[in-house]
């Protein structure tokens, strides 16, 4: 059956193969091409943002100011965050969604292919503008990625470019999210009803709703900054009757769901990978769906836990503390379900599995420090210290980034048709894991001992842990070069079979490796579909 | 410290870091790895809360990681494990939903109690208005006609710049020292009213367990009662521009009579200054 489908596709390819040269990429409406562009773009941004992180860590390696001025240091922390959040992590997940969702639900392409092209090509423009600010009078934005007024209004010529690039990123995300929702809701194979969808598709469906809900809020907030700066409004200026704290409420109403935008697809990825390498079905598929939905819902009512020090009424602080603590319950369900999936399985430890296990371990550490942060009186001590830096890097680096690495290794043979270099992959995992912990674990101690975040220089009692963190960061950065090596040699390995792994589930494994340019021109019949999930 | 010693120290730290054994290094005697217990009743309560949640997290971690590691060791294909095919267990799912809820309730009660006390700034003995500026603090004793700026102390200021040539390890309390500290009496309830003149700052002294944003156009309120005398240091905690890292906070807690004596010298000083200005 699979072969028959494949043959049909091959025949088709001759008529509608990709165009040649640059036109293929500029004008493509093919979900695989667009997915590839998203992934390559996010990898480039990962290295650009990573280079900025290394500027930060080099300066912080020792107390005293060695390499950069404080102004530039602040530009680096700001740009590092904006680029990693909007340029690396989010587009990488959208790239995976583009590549995999149509193949996982048996659709021929995304529902809105021209918009798909557009939502990608906005991104290089957005980040071109953002990076150009580094060369403008007054330098790049330096007020932190949270852009709190009034400080952000002190940005130089870069200010309108910052706002416009954030608008563009939001536009791209919203279009991507609409496309994903329409695709999932309308283009599933016959008989793939909602609760039968693979977990990655589910978590992306929920994520896409979050994006549509909150990206316009961010756009509104930055537009108000723009009018405060240029058109004499006072939304956030106390002198004109405005309220600087209002910006923080609006920003975090976007910002907290944003956190889950960056982790829910990661949950989906490891929920695909752990069953494959445990040779067991995912434990509690439906409860995973309910847990992800609960997390998404709760993410809208916890935003002010980022603001326990701004002076809120007691009742407000209580509400946000309790609501935040509640998130631990569905998140716990996720972790327990992954462990129950491994339990009594027959596990093997290929690179995707290693990165997924690293994810479960280290994300859980980040989750536990998150629980500590939920406790409002203690949060008053942790807030804006390196403890917070440690916490969110634990959930974002060995969380989101590790899941992306896991996904890349897991589906790479399906994309290229060849097995990647497993030895290099394992080295990539072990070095990354060692160095990510060396970088971020000491930061917990720094924060508890009283080191604030976003400072270019620090008192000498913080010297040793900072040194460790800097060594770790350089090591982590170098480890990622192994990944580049894996990608460059991706087509040098053995040819991959259609199923690639021993027992993967899902429709994407029923098409040939490499996946032909067009897949599922006709929806898979029920039998293929059921075989795929056996 | 000569160049050779610095290099040796660097190599040694590098080596230890690579081993992940940095904490065994004797390079600096003064390393804190935990939150200070602090010197107020509430800072100690906060510390206890922090430790309680921390130990709960350790306990949860031991159980979760324990089960996971056991599974990783036992249920591997290379050990000949055969994969079971179960994918549901309502009992298990109910249990691991309810147990976390119970643990959360155990944490929530003391947290809420401390929260309520933190917000109770009634009946202060002394009120100080704290104003954040780019990049210094201003203190005004509300009923005493005393006010002054508090800025980074000269030794740190000289050493802080790139190519200053100074070894910051030779500067006492590098970046954590000011020219004029906030002076408060021991055992008295001190209320702080915080605001800012330009952008948002945040007044943080870990030993007092106080971190409160100083926001332009708004007045925030917090309080503490120091139970010990001594010098306690902190920093601005909200990014406030290029010299955000250079506006430390020093609180000097003194006995009450010493505080009165200090007040007297200060108000004389202000009176003279006022006269001179006239």
C-alpha cells in the first residue's frame, strides 16, 4: 500500500517538482520548502543570538569591565532575548509544524500556502530591521526584551525600528497560527478525529490559539509605546496621567502565554519521540490533551506573577500566587505520563531519545524552580535575580531547544533520506547537556546570594560561579558546532528506510524517505491510517 | 595580585569548572550559595518558606527522577526488556493529580500567611521616602527634615571603568558600597515609601527580604523591622539604563541612641547648609 502511494507521488513529482534556483525559495508555496526555510532561518538566528550570549558571558567571566561598555552590554541582553525568543525558538517550531503537520494528518499541504510563503518571508525583513539597529545612533534597544517604559522610551533612533520589527514578528506569527489551525481543523485524513491526532499536532493546535490570542495584545502594547513616544499620548507616562505599570500588565498578558507558546510544541515533540524509542504507546494520550489545554487556559490568568514587586493589592497577589501554583498540576501530569510511557518499555537511546530524556530531566528542574518562584513572598527575593535567569534558561534551553534538537534528529532521516551521524549526534547531546548545566546551574546560587540580572559587572563574591557559567556557555556554544557538522554530513550516512526507526507511529512514516515534494495528494485511506498507528 | 597569579588562578578555576567541581575551589572564601536568613522576622519567614518549598522540590525530584532512572536502567532493550503495551491507568492518573494538589495546599497556607504580614505597614516608627534616580538613590526622612543622595562609593567608582587599571578584588565591597548609607534604628518599624524620578528602579536588600519597585509617578509602600545591627547591602533590581549595575544600596542598622545621635548631626548639618544657602 505504502509503495503504491509512493509510486503515485513519484509520478506526480515529474510534473510539479520544485522550481530551480532562487525562485524555488522566493515563490514557493510548498510546505516542505517553507518548513526548511523556517528551520534554516531559526538555526542562523540561534547562532546570532548565541554569539550575543557569548559577548554577555565573556564580559561576566570576571568582575570588572573587560570587553564592552555597560550600554552595549544592555543592548546584547536585549537583542539576545528578542532574537532567541522570536527568531530562533518560535520560527523553529513553526518550521517543524510546516514540515510535519500536513504529513502527520495526511494533508497535501498547508491550507493557505500563499500566506505561508508570506509569513515566512516577513521574518528576514523583521530581523534585518532589528539587527540593523545595532548600527544606528544610540545603538540597539537596551531596555530588556520586556521593553518596560519609561526606560524603553530612552532608546535612540532604534526605537521605531524595534516597534516595527515586533509588529512584523507578530504578523508572521499570527499568519502562521491561522494557517496551522485551518490546516488541522479542515485537512485531516478521513477518520482522524480530533482525539486521534498525534500529540505534536494537538499541542500545536493549542499553541496556535494562544498565538492568535496574545500576539495582537503585544502589538497593541508596543503601538501604545510608539504613540507615547511620537504622538504625545501618555498611556504609560505618569506625568500625563498614564501608568507605567499598565504596560507590564499588558506585556505579561502576552508574555506568559508566550512562555507556553515556546514549550507546548516541545511537549508535543517529546510525546512523539519517547513512545517510539520505548516501543510503547504514549501513556494517557487524552489526559495529555486535557493537561495541555489546562496549561493554556491557566497561562492567561497568571501574568502578574512576573510583577510581585510592583505593588499590587494583597488580594491580587494571592490570586496570582494560587493560580500560578495550580499550573504545577497539569505540568506534573505531563511529566508523569512521559515516565509512565517509558515504564516497562524496551528503550533504546538514539540521539532523539537522548535529547528527549534530557528534556524531561532538565525541564523538570526548571519546573521545580518555577514552583519555587510561584511562592510570592519568596519570589520577592528571587525576582529579577539570577535565580530567575537560571529558571527560564532551564525551561528554554534544555527545554525548548533540546526538544527542537530531538525533533531535528528524529525527522532528519525522513527529510533527507539518509541516517545522520549517530556518533556525532551523541557527542552533541552529551556535551550540550554537560555544558548547559555548567552554565545555568550555578546561576541559581548567584541569584539566591543576591546577584541581580542584567548587570554588566558584579561584586567579587559572585566571581567564581560567574566564571563557571561563562566556561559553560562557551562550551555549550562550541557543542552546537557538532550539530552543524551533523547537518553538513546529513546525506553521507546510510539510506534511511521509510519507517526510519523500529516502531514509530504516525502517517509521516508511511511516505518514502526522503519525503517526496508532494505527499498525500489524495488522503490516505483508512487502512494506511490504521496501520500507521498500530 | 601579579599577572602570573591571575593566570594560575584562572587555569585552576577553568580546570575545576570543567570538572564541574567549582565549588571545591578555595579561590574565594566568601561564597554564598543560598538566600541569607536576613535580619528581620519576615526575612526569616521568607527564608523558611524558601527552604520548605526547596525541600519539597528535592523530595519530588528524588521520587520522579528515582522512578525515571530505575526505568532507564531496567526497561532497556539491551537488557532484553519486552515492551508492555498498556497506555492508560485511571487510578494512577487520579493519584498523580491529587497528590500534587495536596502538596500545593501545604505550601500555599504558610505562603499566604507571610504575604499578609508583608503587606501590613501600619503604625510605623519611622518613614523614609526612597526615590530612584538614574543612577543613584535619594533618601528623605519624612519627619526629620533630613535628605540626601546615596551614590556609588569612590573606590568602586574609580575601579568600575574599562581600562581603569584597578584590580577589583582589591576594592572593599566592590560595587556594593555607597558614600552615604541609609541609617535606621534597630527594633523600630521602618516604613519605606518608594518612587522614582525618571524610570523604574527597584530597591532590593536581601537581608531585609525587601524588593519593591520605585516607579515614577507612583508611590509604593513596604516596611521592615531590623532585629540586628550591622551593615546590609543590596542593589537596584530593575533594569534602569546603562548604570543599572552601579547604584547599590547600603543600610546601616544602629542602636536607637546611636540613631538619635546620628539624626542630631544630620539635622545640624542640614540647618547649616540651609543657612549658608540663604
